[in-house]
C-alpha cells in the first residue's frame, strides 16, 4: 500500500467524514431546535431524516452520472454542496428553511457515500482494497466523533457563556461543518481521475500514468493487464442500464447487495446516531451525561472501525459480517429487555427539583408508578404541553426512572461496536467489489438508493416509535431484524477476500 493511495483514499472519503459530522451534530441540535420551533414527532423526524430523503435521489443518479463524466468531477460538486448546506442550515429561521438546507446537504452525502467506495476500489489492488475502502467508514465515524465532541463543547459553554444561549448555540453547531467542507473541496483538486474509468473511456495512456503514480511501474503493469483483458472481453456488450441489473447473470450478487443495503439500516444504526442524545436521555442519565455519552459512543465507533480495517483483508468479509450481525442482534435485544423492566414515578421532591417546570401542573401525577414509558410521557405531555416537556425531558426522566441503565448502555455500546467492525465498513467494501466494472456505478447507486430509503424510513418513524411503541418494543424490532439477517447470510453470503475485481466478476457473474 503506497502513501499516494492512502492519501487519495483519505481525501475522497472526506465526504464520509462530513456525512458522519452532519449525522452526529443533528442529535445535539435537535435538543435545542425541537423546543424552539415547537416541533411535533413528524416534524422532528423530517428535520433529521430529510437529508436521507434527498440522498436517495442523488444515489440513483450519481452513479450513472459518474460513469459518464467521471467520479472526481461529481465529488468536487459534492464538496461545494456540503459547504453551502452548512451555512444555509446555520442561518435557517424556521422549520421549512432548516429542512430544505439540510436536504441540499443530503444530495451531497448521497452522492459521496456511493462514489467514494466506487472510486477507491478502482484505484486499489486485491491486497489492500478492503482496507482502503474501509477508510470511508473510518472517516464517517471520525465525523461522528468530531460532531459529538463539538456538541459536548457547545452544550458546556452554553451554560456558562453570555454569548451563547438556547436560541443561537444550535446555529454554531451546524455552521462549524463549513470548515471541513471547504477543506474537502480544495483537496479534491489534488486527486487523479479513476484509472478504470479512464480505461473505459478509451484514455489508456492517461490511465496507465495514473496507475504508475499510485502503485509503481511493476504493479501498474499487472493492474493494466487485468483491466485491459476485462474491457476486451466485455467490449461487445451493450451499455449498462437498470434492467440489466436484474438479469439472471447478476441476480445473485444483486440479491446479496440489496440485502446488505437494507439490513445495514434496518437494524436502526442511524436512529442511534441521529437521536443519540435523545436515546441516552431515555435511560435517565440526564442531559449533560447524555451529551458526554455521545462522545464515548463515537469513540467506541472509531476504535472498532480501525479494528475492522486491520482484519478485513486478513480475516475476510464473511466472518466479520456474521460475527458482527450476531452481536448486533444480541445487543439490541439486551436494550429491549432493559427498557422493558423500567419503572417511572415522580415524587414531590422529584417534581420540585425540576426548576423549569411549573410543579403545580404535575400534582395529579405524584407517586403514580408507570410500567410503560409511553403512558408516562403522554401524561407528562398533557400536563405540561409538548414544548415544555421536550425542553425538560432529560431532567424529568432522570428524576422519574428506575431501571438498569447500565444494562441498556451496555447494549447500545455493544451494538455500536459490533456494527463498526461489520455492517458499517464491510457493506461498502463488498458493494465496491461484487459488481463488474461497467455495472459498478449503476448497481451501487441503486443499492445506495434502497439503503438510503431504509435509513430515511427509520429516522422518520423513530420519534413516533418512541412515543407510540415505547423504547422496549422499538429496540426489539431492530434486534429481531438483525437476527433474521444472520439466518439469511449464514447460507448465502459469499467471500471476496484476496480476489481482483476481475476475478470476482468471473466467479460470481454467471
């Protein structure tokens, strides 16, 4: 693995860092925006999920566009959209302008999430492809870590500074994303065009020069030979289209790709990330501890993603995925059990300790014990109103809840750890490997669309699930879906470790 290939992979996957930063930052932002704009569950879900909705559109068209004009050109546009979205979001003055600004960012990360692994796979060789493609996931989780650190910092200074307050601190949280976005935009001008894309466009001389700069002369000759043989064997084939993706020849790898794309998000990973602060509040640890726990959560993700990068080209894709998904299922079911055993009761002293709440409104609820978080929250919302409850949810739950919060936190951190060394990075590695060169952009775009649609659905309904199904049933559903995924993949999941892209095409495209 050369320094040049590492640099290119890192720069190209900075779009993943910005995706992670945006996903992490919104979990803290909503603690302030929700009460300020008095958002209901549907509006809260839409502010959080709107980027994933627009990302679906980008994923459908970005792959095909990049096949035509090149991966690099599209990624430069992506970087600009990220920067614009950050500033527009920070200056939003109502619910509508906020979600529209975030949808612009969604176009950027939708394109970035599919083009970065595609591009990196096309500049890699069989020995380092898994590690290099995993840099995208590493950047995503570093983005989460930076966002949760930023959230924690702004939440701390908001309580001690005269300049920051509940009405403006969230704008700074969103606006700081502009800095890495501009850096991404500048650095993208220093990476080459994809050599495999150049070969497909008949620019053999330029492609070979790129390969030599990345791999050195000897390795470049070997890569060139594989690529030229693949192009020669497929030169008589017609141009790719969506219908071809479901032909008998591609049916197996397309099925695996779609299952990976759905399962990665159906386990609720983005519900955890995008609503991390809110979820930690549900355990009763308090608002400040919820913000600090977010930092620890993101650090866990970074550590286990680095572990995945170390193991993916040694252990293989299949073992990591099967171990990880099993751990995900166990962790989520542990969370469900912990929440199912929780009790909720407010005593007189508890009510008086919540300084921003009119205690007289809660007199009828004193010493009433609830087995259901749904019933407890509904009665609190009726007594206080949605806006007051939302602003004080952390303090209220901290005073009222009796549960094994350590068990639930263990389940959440276990889920994050297992996801970080399996479904998180390995899905993108396998998607970048499974499909033939001429179908790669189109196939990853379609699967990315399905992946993003699943993510959007989870983000949109998660607030509703917490309010209407409760924490226990919500986590049980995600854990059960992961269990189904284990059963399917034990039978059907292939291994791609140590094979060139051209060898994978010969083996799996029937």
